[in-house]
């Protein structure tokens, strides 16, 4: 008998935009400050020489320009790119936000949209990949 169970369809990735932001996160040795090199409403990519293992849950403090204090979030490492990996992506780790409340999500979405709108029209399409 054939397996007729449905496989879950992954949610589409949120539009992301390349932009550097300071971000702090906790490791076993304390808080580390690095740079996020792209951001979306669903997560960010942190440029780091020492990515945390996939599956690690981290506390993040993301500094959005113009905000009086950083956005305090939790996230899970979903992908790493160790130093020396062939390709063009910088070493680091992708972090998916977890349990983000509506206020924080709207602040992040508004910031990403402001950045996207500030780009020339021909660059908007390439800067907002899915």
C-alpha cells in the first residue's frame, strides 16, 4: 500500500535585505558582539568566525538604528557557514527568530521595509530575495 501521508510544506522565506547591524548573543563564555549582515522579519545572518552549532537556542540583542534600546529576542541557529567553506557567503550562522511578539515583529518589519524603500528601484528586487 502506498504512503498517502502529506508532507508538511515549508513556509516561504521572508524577504531579507542586506544591511549590517550590531547584534549581541550569549555563548558559553558570555555575551559576544558581532555583525548581522542581513535581516528579515523572520531572522538574521550573523557574520562570525565561531558559529554556534545548528539547533542552538540563543538570546539576541539586535540594535536597530534610531531605536533607544536593542530589541531583545530569542532565536535558533538553523544553518552555519564555517570559515573556509567554498562559496561567496561570509562565515557565520543563520538564526531564525522564535516566539517574537507582535510589537517586536512590527518594529523589525518596519525597519526592513524602510531599508528596502530607500534602495533605488532596480536594486529593490535583488535586495529582497526570498
